[in-house]
């Protein structure tokens, strides 16, 4: 009898000395798609149907080319008694730490703890990247410690090319892009020559656009095309000026012509001073003495590649409207009246609001 009592006592001591592994509960990140050159958010979820936890920590490893911007705490799960920190470690990972001095359990049994905002670099390769969650340790309401298995989440990185309602858009990118086989895609043109009244465009035969080259993309109206990054591309001398390195603000009316449709007529129109042309677009450089409208024709048959009633080409609706100084714009060039956490453009420069 004494021997059995000693064995039971030894078992209890060992159970207290070593943390247990709980498979029913876990902390995870959901599947996501990240658009290169843009900010995105993802939730860090705690699913704990079996136990209530008063605190926990984990390490989140972001792949190269995906940069942390900010986080938002979920007040429905983390109460005022909970202290939260999310900091970068010297090892390159980010440590999420939650604890409660009065040992108040996290509310609920499932859902987001925090929402993390990240910025995907525009020079990253397209394809699947992995986000690892490691070193997960939890403290339950009974005072026990628990260790969870490491998990991996796939994040698909894509490049988005948004086709306007006309079936065309202007575009540029800091990496070589391969449009071959893209759904909703028809052709891609670079600017070959121009005069005071028209610009002649020519198609890129292999549909591979070199890095930093301004082009006009033809596709299905209103759809999104997803080209892939590629290592090889044949140089193209386009007369379009790319904004792949950042949006530009026009200083003088007529120095830049944006692809747009006005009064049912599609072509390049002069931008007023202080108009911002978004990043990842392109424009036709001009001068004050140039015409107020520049038509587009294709080299092979000298016909217009767009019809007069084509509709908005690439969303630059304000080519003839002044923009206020010190205004904030998102990375797509859209004006933001009340900027929150994230990356913005102000007076042609990148700013980060935390």
C-alpha cells in the first residue's frame, strides 16, 4: 500500500514539474493572400475550448519581404486587466505576450486576440510564403503551464493589376512580370513614339514586362490580372514614365499626361498642378505647349486601341482637379480623409502612421 502511495505521489510531482501538451487548444493564423506593394491584416487567433487562459506568449516569424507595421488589440477577448506587448526580438521574430496580474482569464473560447497589419514589399517574388508561430506557452486559470506545437500558415503573395471599365489600364512594377497565361488578360503595350497629337504603342510579344517599364495592359473590363514575377525579361524602351518607385505629384499643368476618359473620349490628358499620379502606374511626359488631348494608336494598323466610349481607363479621375497640399493618400493613390495605422503618401513622400 505504501509503495502504491509513493508511486502516486511521484506521478503527481512529475506532472507538476513538467508542462503538459494540450492538443484541443491552440493559437493560429488563418490563411491569407498578400498583395505585393500593399498593406494587409491578419488575425492571431486563440482557440481554447478546453481551458481558460490567464496569459500566454508566442513567437511569430514573418518571411523576408513582409514587414510588420502595427497591431490592434481585440478588446472583446482581452480585457482591461490584460497587459499586451508585441515586440521585435533580436532573432528577427516578433514576440506576442499577454498576461494578467490578477489572473483574469481571456474572455471567450475562440477568435482573434490581435489583428496585425503588415506591408508586403513590391520586390518580393510572387508565390507561397510561410508564417511560423513557435514557442507557444500558456498559463491556465488553475496555475498550470501548457506548451503548444509549432504551426505554419501559408500566405500567397500576388501582384494585382486592376483593369479599368474600358478594358485597359496603365501600369508599372519594380520587378520583371510575366503576363503569359494570366486569366482576364489580352495584351500589353509600351509607348514607342509620340507627336503633339498622338502616341503610338506597340505590343510586347512575349508578354514579359521588364522592371520599371511603363505599359498599357489590355484585359477584361473591371477584372484583376495576376502576373508572376520572373528573372528574365527583354529590355523595352517605353516612352511612358513609370511610377513603380513611388507616386509623383505634378508641379506644372501639362508636364504629365494621364490615361483617362473625359466626355466619352479616351486618351492621355494633361494633369493639373498638385495632382498625384499613383504608384505602379505610368504617364506620358509632356509640356505646357502640348495639346489638351493625345490620342492612342497601335503601331501595326495605326488604329485606336480604345474606343471613344470606353469608360474610365485606370481610375485617375482627377487629372483636371487640384489636390490639396499635405493631404494623405494610400499606396494606391486614393485620398484618405482620416488616416489610421498604416503606410501613406503625403506630399510625394512615404509616411508611416503607428
